[in-house]
């Protein structure tokens, strides 16, 4: 009798792209085994702790038995009220209905991943930025959609070129994803860009899904990220995914919100009701404390990241590497030296220096030729990483070719 020794994965799993970081993880383990001190500029996970006032709010709320039961699916009314107030104070969007236009989510990855299941049928078309956060495309494919990457290029300031999207594509598209401030490039959409996108989505009846996870991580106080709802009429077509993860160093806490068009919010809610049971109420209470009292903390956080960004940009300038000076988010997006691919450059740097970078191809084919530096390590370590990069042989050939984009 033949006993089965393995299971055949579902087609959707078998069709996943190969895990790009497998090679890098292996190279990292080898470098570590050779005794190299590893500095990871790979992951985008804030290195400083959640502020005390938020932890204290959790402590208080965690002790109350009424918080120990299943939360409501849509989130506590007081949480949704706090989100509406925060949108009013931060973006001037002051008429959100907490009952119909706001949903509490288990961080934004969960919501971004579930959203297409509410709206997409097999064969529908979903437009995603490339390079981009991988969840947009993978979730759309899990739901059976066809995915069309929208290249983010230097020429277009790393925003999708709306004029290059055919009428036929607009007519077929069900969802278009936008992420501003952008991971991995650091680009940011203007009011004019949001306006054009909203009007195209209205004309062609396309859902505009906006990932705004980095809205509070920006570098110029005179150039703050906007909400898509800063545009009149956006609420007819758009939903915005927000998160406390990067804003308040709360990646492990798993809390965020989906905001916008009532029908789109409700659609996401239907999927979530059938898939999860909401966010621990004590975490929602801590999130309320963050939204209500976090401004001073965020200012300090931005100051810290600005210093780190300047350290990295100054080093890249010295190396003569081209890069985009980020306007928001936690990364610097830079061009590999001539003669390298994203992966060959990243492997070379890791082998020679123990510094881990992310190859641009980890964010889609359009990332080829680029790499990402994450600013989520202490400044002293970033400086150390940059001085090690200066010793990489490949950098010497790059000198003179570069400059700020
Ligand atoms: C980090 C990140 C998220 C959010 O993560 P959550 O912790 O799930 O809220 C969403 N989008 C992008 C582009 C990110 O980089």
C-alpha cells in the first residue's frame, strides 16, 4: 500500500512567485557563519519602542473583564469616533460617519489582503503599482483576478503614469491600488494627482484603493501627505487603508482602519465577519489613546527618521549612486552601480560587508536595477553600514555617475 508522504498545495499557492529572499537569507546565514557582523537594512519594522502612554493605556484596558470577550466586528464605537476625529484634525476630512464609513482592522495588511475578495471575480482586472507592496497583487490573484502592474519610474516621479493607462484598461479594471507615501520608493502623490485619479475612477467606475500606512512619516512639514478624501467626490469611489503600525511603532499590535465609501467599507466588513473576529478591545483602546494624544510623539519620530534619511542620502551622494530623496515612508530607493542587477549587487554587498539591503525586484519586476535601504536601524549603525558600503569595490566604479533624482 502506498502511503501519501506529501500534500499537493492549492493552485493559488503553487502559483506564488518563488520566495525572493530565500537566496538572501542563505547568503546572510553564510556571512554570519563567517563571523561577519550583520547590519540589516532589509526590513521595514520600526526599531524604537511603542511610547509609554500607549502601553499604559493598554495596561489599564487589559485589566477590564468587559474587554476580554469577542469584540464587535466593526470595532468599538469609541474607536471609530476617535478615527473620525483624527481624520478631521489631521486631514480636514471632518464629516466621516463612524457607523458607515469606518471599520477597525487587524493592521492594514489583513484588510488589504481581504479587500479584493469582496469585489473581484475570477478574470477581473486589478491594477497595482510596481515596484509595490506585494500584498496588493497576491491578494488579487488569490481572489482570481488578473493583475496589471503599473510601473513607477524615475520619469514619473515614482507615481503611476495615469496618461499611459488605455481607455480599454480603465473600462476593464475593477480596482486600482495606490500607495502614498510610497513603499519602496518614498514618492508622494500631490492633490492634483489625487484629483486626476479620482476623476478617472469616477468616469470609469473603478474602485480606488489607497494604502496610506505611511501618512505620518514625512520629511518636510510644508509638504505633508494628504488623504485621498482631500479630493471632493473621492468618497464616491475610494477606500483608504490606514495603520497605527508605522505611525506609533505599533507593528506588533495589529490595529488599523479602513475608511471611506460606505459600500466599500461594508463589503470589506462582510468578508471580515466571515474570516476573523476583530481586534482585542484593549488594543483598540490603546489605539484611541495614540490617535488622540500622539502628535508630539510623531513629531519626534519624524525628526529621528529625517536625521537617518540625511545620513543615508549624504553617503549615497558621496558614492555617486543615483537615488530618490524620499518625501515620505521609511526607505531610500537607490540605483545599483553599472554592471549589476538588483540581486547581484545586494549579494555582493552582503558578502563583502554583512550589510543586508533589499533588492528592488522584491517589489516586482519594475524594481530591477534598484535596491531599498530601510531607515529602521539606529543612526550609529546606519553610519557604520554606510562606511562599510564605501569600501565595496563596486562603488568605486559608480563615482561620478550619480546625483539626486
Ligand atoms: C507596513 C506596511 C503596511 C501595513 O502594515 P500593517 O502592520 O499590517 O498595518 C501597509 N502597507 C505598506 C506599503 C507597508 O509598508
